[in-house]
C-alpha cells in the first residue's frame, strides 16, 4: 500500500505525516491490519530496536478527587468501588516502588488523585522521591500530581524527579465533554511548566471515550506540537459507577490502528502501552509491542493488570527484550536535544531539526502518489464487545496489606 510506504519513509526521517494520512491509518480495514502493524513496526525498530521499557505505577493517594473527569474511577461523584486512602508515607511508597524495580521496572510513576498538589503535598512527594532514589539510585521517577502552580515543578526537579506526567487525554474541541472543572489549556500549561523546569514531559491520550477519528488525530497532533518525550496511550477502562461505564467502543483491531497512528505521528518518541491494554487488546497484546516500546508492569491505579510475570513472558515470547537501566531510552538526537534545550517547548527534539531533507516544508508536503483511503468519517468506531469481566478493581499493593503485582 502506497500510504504505508509513504508513512514508513516519513517515520524513518522523523517527518510529520499529513492529517489526512493519519486519518487514513485509522480508516484501514482489518484485512490490512498486519500490513499496518508491520509498517509501523519498522519505524519503532528504527528508533528503539526491540527494547521494551518497563514502568511501574504507585498510587500515592486513591480516590477522593474533586475533579469531574468522566473517564476516571476516582472522580467526584464516582460510585466505582475502588480503594480509597489518603497519602502513603514516604517509606511505604518506597517499598511499593521497590517491588516494581525488582520486577524489572526502569521508571517508577508516582501518582496522586486531586486537582493539583499543595505546597505541603510537594514536600511529601519530594521526601518520597528521595527515599526511592536512596534505595534505587538509577531508577527514573516520574510524578503525576495534577495541575502545577508556579514553582512546584522546580521543587520536584530539585528533589530528583526525572519526569512529569499530565495527559491531554482528548482533543481540545471535545475536552469540555469529558471534564468541566479544568480545561485543555490548563493541561498544556502544566506540561510546559514541567518542561521549563527541566523535567522530561510525559503526556498522552485516552482512546475509547466515544471520540471520532478526527478527535484522535487532533490530540496526537497536539501532543506532537507539545513535544513530550513519552506518550502513553490509554484505552478507556469503563468502570461501573462512572459516566462512561457503557462506552465499549474499541476492538483489538481498532486499538492497534490507534497505536500505529501514534507511532507514525511521533516516530522517535517513547510510545507507552498503558491502561486498558488487557481489557481491549486481550490476546493481541503481543502485536502491540511492535508499535509501542514501553509498557506498564503489573497493576494500574485502581484496576488490576495481568500478572507481572505474564508481562515479562509476553515480551520474551514476542521476541523483545526488557530495556536495562544502563540504556538510554530515547534516540541520541532526542536525548542530546533535551540536554541542550533544542527541539521545541520541551527540548526533546521530536520535531525535525537538521535531518537531511526534513523540516517545516517537508512536513507540510503531501506525497502525490500516496494511496490514501477515504477516512472512516468523523464519527466514533463501531463498538467492541463489552468485557466487564476483564475490569478488575485493584485490591492489592499500595494502600492494602497484600503484596503488589510486579
């Protein structure tokens, strides 16, 4: 297919596809699926080889959130029967993190529900970061605490935080449909604050909330412009007791096409297979490793994932290898740009800058001979099968007396 050849060529040059090309990836048929995965896999291997980075979540504070994000089991008014607890003590959080590191995780993600941290919360998280680093000097620590105010990003960086996560989640045009207590612009501002403080930016999306193909492309293009180093791709977990509990809009094939589109638009970025992969990809998870170079190990914030050992077996059986702590995840041009401040708002170097014939002019150019299927329209995809049996509330690990899954 000419479209895929064009996208591979662009991906190998770090050249931005056109919006029409990105839409066309989502419009491909199931008959073309393996070709799409193979094409995006070439781009993934060019920049990340066969390495898979493992990340581990520690939920520092669960539930009790005043925000009204429709997708979230921790939201204001949620009736989901999740674990609810206030801040973990630094030592307890460090022990939880150690379980993930022992399982092979290279990055620990510290997450707390809420609109954003108070200065006292920043002190608490800083102590947690210091405790984790004291036990595991080489581990990366990413904080995810909500909206930041002036000076908080700098304090987290000074405490040893390597990265900050704040997802855009969906397109700016439809953001108000899923959340009313803050805006898309608020989220962009927090990511930019983290970048300005010298932290690696992590920002992604949630697919399966009833969005159109156009919404998916819009949010991924917005992410490309924002220039994070990591892009987590979450698939909605429709928790009972949340407004989106009935939204089962994904099939495994649809999820793979979304991942492929993200890889083509952000070819040299750490694309992370995140929440909901077990629910929506199911037995096709190994194929997703040809598209994403990073996954979460074990459980998520309020839901249980597949067993940590099963994750490791899946990686090995698919012919991939776990990325070691001594390996730099990002390609050299991104890592160097991050250190020098080149490459856009975050200095990560996602945008073309001096690679042969890439550049603004190349990004704006379509390839005349590319065969671009008609987009599937601006409406949501056909619903996938509802698999409520795969939505398991987390009852182990942080906030419980049971050992974590790692």
